[in-house]
C-alpha cells in the first residue's frame, strides 16, 4: 500500500519540481495523481489511499507555488490533445477530472468516497491517519473551495445555488439563488451545517476507546459518559482534547463569519475595487458643472471599509493577532490611500478603519508589499 502513496507523492512533488515550465510540472503532478489512483483502484477497500488522492489534488492545485496556474490547468489542460474540436477550447484531463469540476470539488468527492470506505471496512480507526482528521476531508475541501472563490473574486455567476446534494456537481464559478444569495454564502452555510452535524455528530473513539462527539451539549456529554461507563470529568477531557486538536470551535466560527452578508460584501467590494483600480477607474471625474465625482475604485473601497468596521465589531476575535481579516482590512485602506495619492486629494480626517490602521504600524510594511505586488501584477 505504501508504495502507491510514496511513488505518487514522488512524481507529484519531487519529479515535477525538476522541470522549469509550469506546463511540464503540471504533467508530472498529474502523473503522480494517476499513479495513486491506480493504486486506489487495485486496493479499493482501503480508505486511506482514496483520501490520499483527494489530499494530493487539494494541496497541489490549491496551495502549491503554482496554484494560480494549476487550478486553471485542472479545468483547461495546457496539452492540446484535450482541445475540443468544436469550441477550440482545451478541456480537462478526464483521467483526473472526468466531469470538469473545480479541483476542490473533485478532491471533495475523493474524501467522500474515502469516508464511505471507512464506514464499510468494519474498523473503528483508519490505518495511516488520525481518524478525527481523516473524517473532516469533505467539509474542509468545501471550505477551501469557498475561500478560493472569494480570493479569486468570484461571487456570482450562472446557475442556481447548490444544495447539500448538488454542491459537488456545481461546475460554475459562482451562482445566485432566487433571493440573490451568493454561491459563496450558500457554500459556507452548507459547510457550517456539515461541520456541526455530519462531522460534529460523528462518534469517534478517544482516550482508552471512549466514544465522543465533537459537537456535544452538556446533556450529550453526560449521556456519552454513562454509555462509556466513566465520570463526566473524564468524558470532558476525552472530548475537549480532540475539540482543541482539530480547532473545532475556530472553524465553526469561521464558517459562520464567512457566510455573513457583511463579511461577503466586504470581500466582494474590495475585490471589485482592486479590479477598478487596475483598469484605471481609480481617478476622479470632473463633471460639466466643475464639481468632482469620486472614482469607482474609491466608492467601492469605502463600501468595503465600512463593512470591515461592521465585521470587526461583530466578530472581534477575527481581527486580532495579525489575522487574515485584519490584513485584508488594512490592505483595503492601503488601496484607498493610493487612490487619494493618485488624485492629489486629501484624506478624510476620520475615515473608516483609521483606528485599525494607526494601531497596527507593525503591519504597514507587509501591507505595502502586498499592495505593490497585487497592483503591479494586475496591470500586466
């Protein structure tokens, strides 16, 4: 079994790095995935191999240095043998992406299949991985999908909001339902539900083979303690150790925060503002009557800044300790300052996020670096 995992990993990580062109690197990443898939098909009752396939797709497409290219190549392979004769558009390599889905959704399917094999193998543990981490694969890939859409600035698109049964089949980049909910919001809500119920209510075995559920009320802890034949204090220790280990509360709260319309509008307005800035819509317009109209970029940035103020009041713990939220809020402010500088206008004395900007001077250098990196790359 280990040879399949080792050689697949070797091809995807070591051999691929020997090539300079990103297209060639992608080819060898695919070879690693395909090799591992062959091992999975020959050992189709072993859960960990199926999980390994999902993990390789998830990580190589989503967090590698080449992720910007790999995520696109996963849908539109650079090899012209995958070009559609009618449209002239390159499609995916069917061996790793038969239905042309986003890489996170393909990884999710492998994780789901791994969990099904885990349910069917008659064992209470998974050989090769801590069970409580193994079982979270499907919901974590769903969270990663929503995060990727947000970072890529994709919130809306053709289609309908996916339900719990159809989200893995959603191949469009974004969607709205009849009441205008973004796809990202619906995914985060589904992820929250799965984290709390499908994953949170699964019965794991902890210390000394005592059962526990990550999402347990006080009454459920007492019931579980009686079933385990232990006192409530021991049950709490069994339970809390795993809750802390998988950061259960953090991901619960993060999914809830990301599903909030306030947070989504903060992300979306900032994404739209960066696009406007890159496209030259960051300059004020002089109207026929001589008055000045603020730029599209400034208008969007100020919407985002105001939403970040709301979000920071609503979810204060996510805006401390140099968090990603705080960084994005400060980067929004940095763009806003750049717009004023480009227009030669004076900043308002009491602008939104002023307190956050002035109280985090240690982050300014990094925010400046991110601003220069993003603004330059978008103009190419």
